[in-house]
């Protein structure tokens, strides 16, 4: 299918030039398609990138909401999902997507809406369930998870290090849960990389 080839070109270029430099013209040249063909299918660059991520790296997880019954289980499931998604893509492309999230904060939201939870953001449903079970204090914020999990998993990916269940359990128990508990702070949080 022609669309699949075009979306593969989008991901290749994203890894090579980054989100800012990615253009309809460059994709059209790489895919040997007309810009009109691309504009008929996608209204904006963001729409095209979301479609490419959905067809590529995010296609490994078409699962719905995460709900294991515990905060620890939910965080491990989200980290596993994010690690699998990152490892299914070229490492450079994953880095470019992280950078793109800083340039276009809505991009991550659009990807999450199009693909379901990727693990990059901490879903509100996970936070509210954890608060309801008493695992997190009222007022806890997703900032620590969203700032730490993706960065740590990408760094391990770039360095060729595994992120197996033992590592993820340790990450969740010693860093993510304590940081989330401490996030119930009346001061406004800083913007996380995926926020």
C-alpha cells in the first residue's frame, strides 16, 4: 500500500532531520509522491507524524487502558509498553520524537489519543485510581513519571542496555513511586518533557 511506504519515509526523515526540519516537500521527494497527495491525506505535519508513529513504533501496542489493580503494576506495564515502543523504532527517531515533544507539546497528546497509552504519559485514570486506593496522596502530579521514565528508557536504549522486568521493578520502586508521592506539592510543577 502506498500510504505505508510514505509513512515509512516520514519515520526515516524524522530520524535523520528531526521534527522541526521535516517537511511535506522532503517526504514527497523521499517517497516519490506529489505534495498534493500528502496534503490530501494529512492536513498538518503533526497529523502526518502521528499517522507514521501509529503505523510504525506505536503499532506494537494497540492495547487500551492500563489497569492492573495497583500503582506499581500500572507503572511497570506503562514502562514495558514505552520500552517496547522505543525499541521497535530506530533510536535516533525515538530521540527526535522526544525532542519534537518539547517543540510541539500537543504532539504527544495527539499520539496518545491516536494510539492509546504509549507509556510516555501517565494517564489520568492511573493517577486517580492510585489516589483512590490510597497509594498516592491527593494532589499528586504526573510530572515525575513523565520526566523520568521516557528519559531513562531512551538512555538505556541508546546505550544498548536492557530494561527487563527486574530493572523496571527497581525503577518503579526506588524512583518513580517515591517521586510521585512527593509530587503532591502546592507549588505549580515544571513542564515535563511530555507535558
